[in-house]
C-alpha cells in the first residue's frame, strides 16, 4: 500500500487518491498511525482522514471540510 501511495501523481486539494477499508476499528487506527508517519514527509502533499462507522457523520464531514 505504501509503495502505491508513494507513486501517486500530485492531486488537487479535494481529490481522493485512495480509499482504504478495514474490517476492524483497531486495524483502521493502526493503518491511520502508519499513514500519518508516512505522509508526514510526503512531497506530494497528501493527507489522510480516519473515518470510523458509528461516529457522528456531521463531525466526520466537518473534519473533511477542514482539510
């Protein structure tokens, strides 16, 4: 997964480059932590957002709008 992300072209601010689906919240959190470290030094300016089912949709949308 990280190799694919490193090869992505530069995207616009609101474009989605990848969607990663996880079967558990714990695994989603772990993936998010790894992505945060990986993208910290990304020259492409990529960011990530962790969205977990069962949370308030309005809060998730607000976080997405902030990016």
